[in-house]
């Protein structure tokens, strides 16, 4: 598959066949992630492959955090439970699940909040590029992926549940597996060029 074909053909996959993903394939994908551009020659990411055992603790911690937010937002309990159940099933039943973190230990120690924020923005951008590499190569190999952003909303809970180092910022879960035969991606929304591309 050439690059253009991979870019155009990749879609988020949320339903997987139970077939496991070989460990060597996962390692090859993480190595592809690490070829992404990164600021000042850093490698500001950590990828954590989550076993079934730790997923249970993770789900519990994330659910408690999400439940607090849903209750504060006044979401009715039945609706909240449906949201939690869908997320729980995705986390527990993904054939492979990778937690994607920023490694802020590699950040330059700027003295002021403006430059600290710019530094973090650069790291987030770089993590996005790394994940995109992984997603494109996975697609080219017949695998499917989907980002789940839930950890970004409860970083401290995730860190505690998995005993992650203090400098790591968990941002995304990446589901990985062979797409279920029923996978049919919805049509993409149009991106009219004149709405998003200008020349000044
Ligand atoms: C930063 C980021 C966060 C996302 N978070 C979620 C998420 O929490 N749950 C989910 O199902 N998809 C999530 N997605 C996937 C998007 O919904 C998906 O990429 C978008 O709808 C476009 O569809 P496509 O990937 O099939 O082209 C996320 C994507 C990005 C880039």
C-alpha cells in the first residue's frame, strides 16, 4: 500500500475480531511511531501495552472519575451507565490496547507559563504525529485502530491506577486489532478547501 492510499483509506475502527495481534507487529508499529517528528530531537512519548489484568484497575479508576463528572453535569444515571458500559467494553475487549503518554521529563525547563505551555503543545503535536504513523502502518497491514481520549480527562486517576511515573502524562488509549467483518465506517464529513485553507 502506498502512502497516499494509506492516508485516504485509514478509518477509525471500533469493532474488532477477537483475533490477537502478534507481539512483533505491535513492536513494529511502536517503532514506526518513534519515527515521527519531535521537537529539539526529543522522543517525548511513552507507549504502554496494557494487559487484561491492568485494564480492570484502569477501567475502575476511569469510571469513578467519569462518574463524578457525569454527576456534576447532571447526566441522568441510566444515560451515564450506558456511556460507562460502552467505554468499559471497548477497553476490556480491544484485542490490543496501548496507552499513549507524553514524557514531560524531556521538556525544557522554561521559567514562565507561556513557554511551558508552548513546550507542552509541541509535545502533544508530536505525540499526534507518532500515533498517526502507528495508525497508518497498522492500516497498511490490515489492522484497525481507534483513539480514545478519555485518559486526557482523568490523567491523575490513570497515573495512580497504573502507578505511572509522575512525569508521564497519559493522554490517549489506542485500540488495535483486526477489524470485525461488520466494520463499515460512516461517510466522512466534507472538508471544502475554501473553508479550511486560505492564502494571505
Ligand atoms: C485527539 C483525538 C481524540 C479522539 N477521541 C476519540 C474518542 O474518545 N472516542 C472515539 O471513538 N474516537 C475518538 N477519536 C477518533 C475520531 O472520532 C475519528 O478520528 C474521527 O471521527 C474521524 O474518523 P476517521 O478516523 O474514521 O477518519 C479521536 C481522534 C482524535 C484525533
